[in-house]
C-alpha cells in the first residue's frame, strides 16, 4: 500500500506565510505516512486571476528557484515526493501556471506547465499565463510513476489519456475551483457534480488513480463577490470510486491509502487500452470535424 497526501489550504496575500503553512501541512502528511504529497494550484498566493492586474506578476518566481529549493530540502528530510504548483516566471513577459515535481531524495525531476488556460469571469488566466509547451508526460518517482495536470486540464480527456499512456499510475490535478457566490444556489450542486464526475471518468477510462487537491475558503483579493472555493479534495481509484474526500470549508490534510496493484487488475478486466482503435483517431487533432 502507498499513502497519498493532499493539502487543502486557504490562500493569503502573503507568499511566505503560505509556504510556511504548506510546509507544516506537508510535515503533517508525512507524519501520517504519506509518501507522495500534492499541494493545490498556485499554492504560494491567493487566486489572483479573479482580476486582470499587472501588480500580481510580482508573485511569480523561477522554477527551479527558491521555493523548490526549500521544498527539496523538506522532501529529502522526510523522504517524500512533493508536487508544488506555482506561478512561474520563465522570462520577462513570459509566465506559466506550473507544477514542480520533487523526488523523495530532494532532487528536482522537472515541471509541468498547464496546457489548457481558461478565460472566464473571475478566472482570467490568459492575462497571466502562457499555455504550456512541455506536453503531457509522467515522472518515475521513488514510489510510483505519476502524471501532473492542473485545474482546467481536468475537463479534457485527451490530456488524461496522453498522460496515462506515458506511464502514469496516478494522475494529480492540483486545482483552484469554486462557486461564484451569486450562482451557488442555482448552479452549485450541478457544477460540483460535473467536476467530480469527469475526473472519476478519467480514472475509469485510463485504469489509474486520480488525486485532486483543491483550495478552500472565500477569496476576494480585489473586492466584489470573490470566489467561494469548494474544497472537497478527493482521490478516486481505477474503477472511479471515490475512496476519500476532504471537507468543504476547512483546511485539511487528506491522507489516503492506495493499492497500485489494482491498476493491472482493472486494466485486464476492463481492457480499454487494449481495444483502442489507434488507427481510427487521426481526426482527434482537428478543432472540429466539419
């Protein structure tokens, strides 16, 4: 058995405070036996994409950089893998929504840059982030082969499939998703159900685990209604069953036992990878089939 740790936090405007809190929660997860620990999307800050404001570019940093160096020391000390999603400054005027992968010996394995970047009310990410250019891939860590995607990526089965085909046994989706307070009463339940259902579908279609740490709490850094993040971080097994879920509005370290031997059993009993018609899928690369 392998234990995963998902860190569900409230964000603040103070990056050092957020990093300190994240480290404390990583240590808690490790003390409870977690060997692979994933933080939420852009964990070092508030979710600033609610507005288009150049001042928030100050939150970006290089990857690898000071935060990954600090977390590398923590990973080595505790013998844990850490997935650290951050705001990456690649060059002047070029920024990404990125996750760094740090192995259990403290080494930096690489990064994933968010491929699908939204532009919706309160989620104005295209103002800040260039779409990823590193593709979909996986990393062999000390404990498992993992794939990492970020938030809006979770709505796209193509990304999940390609990451699984690269060998990922666990798909991690660090996330920042919540309700517009004015919409919650009418649409909230179905929005959350859709989010959960599609990711369970990725687990089923690919015969792998899916692990989703989300933010919690209400954030309105620029005023207005803000976003009420719905928490409820969860892990789904290769059959799509949710095996553990965090609460809605509290900070939480979710530690979950998983069994990687289930992948082979699931994939042989439900042989979706075997029966794929790879000869017939060329048109999937088109925007639309007219």
